[in-house]
C-alpha cells in the first residue's frame, strides 16, 4: 500500500498525460490524453527557417538588440527580464510580455531548444507563445521527445494537437507564423465569435483556421471571459532556457476597404 502510494505519482509522470481530466467537446479525448494520436512527423526544410524579415508596417517586438519592448508578466515573484545573448532572448525567471498590446494579426516568432538540452515529456524543452497573453501555442522539443499530443509543439495547449509534427532538432532555429483572429463578445460579455488560429511551423501548416475553445488552462476545460480586443503578447518561462529571436507582429488590416 505504502509502496503503491509512493509509486503512483511516478507512474502518472511516466505516462506523461492524464486520464482523470474532462473530455474535450467534440472529441473522445481527455484534456492532455496520453492516448490521443501523435501528429505524424513531416520533414521540414531548414532553409525555410532562416530569419524572415518583418514586412513594412509590422511591429518588431524583438530585434536581437534590446529587450526594451518587454517586461516581466504580472504576478512574477522576483520580476526579471530575460537574458540577451548573441542576438537571442533566453527564457529565465518569469514569463515575459510585450509593453504594447496587439490584437488580430500575423505573429512571427523564431525559437530554439538549446543543443544538448535534456528533455523528457513536458520537462526540459517547454515554453509557449501566448496570443493576447492567454491563448497558448505550445513551444516544445518534439523532434526526439514525445509528450501528450495536446501538449506537443504547435498544439493549442490542452485543446488541439497540431495536424503534423514539423519539429527540427535541438540547436536548430524554428519558426512559427501564427495568424490569429481575436474573439468578439457581446455587450453582456458572452463570446459571439470564438478566436481562430492558423499556425505554420517551419513552413508547414499544422493548424488550419482552428477555433480556440477558450483561454489556455491546465487539466481543465477552457471557458471564455470577456477581455479587451488587444492585449500583450506573452512568452512563457516554464523552467527551461528556450531561446527566441526575430519576433514581429503585423496586425490584420481589413481587406477591400
Ligand atoms: Mg508551454
């Protein structure tokens, strides 16, 4: 009995996922279900991962020279900025958010898992890109590491796995091009149009205009709450020194007007 109690947390960890969580609507899968199918691997080209310059009109929120556009996220116990080294921003201490607020648009983010980083499941290679500070696209080591599908690289965390696994090895720069449409709410605060998202990972479309169920939560079903149309972009510190470079946002312009 005592042994079983001692072993049970380890067993849960080894399974890397959960089956005591709610069923996601429209699926047969629990939140963070270890049995949910893994996205098929696709070989992404490295060439596509060279830095993509910001188009004119985009706001460059990290240019490799300064972290002035960022601040520690609310609630940090010992707020600190991330390390700036060799043109990269390295996650440490707390989540970081932009000083500026952004809404619907094209978000370009380049990230790298440091070479030689020891990774297992959700540990070692974890960060995240949070649109409007609350809708997470998972950053994860997914080339040599596996974890529950809705927590893998490019997942809408806790909701929708990527259609494909386009991860490159540790030590390689990777890119996310995220087209995000913010939700809208009525005067009573009820969601009218849920957020939608398209994610291109290393040139491969892995999320194609997918409806987001609500703000990211762990082990629970998400639920919308009214929020401003624009909020800061947030990058997650999950205990791992994930590197970032060349981050820009081109807010959506209405077409045909
Ligand atoms: Mg994460």
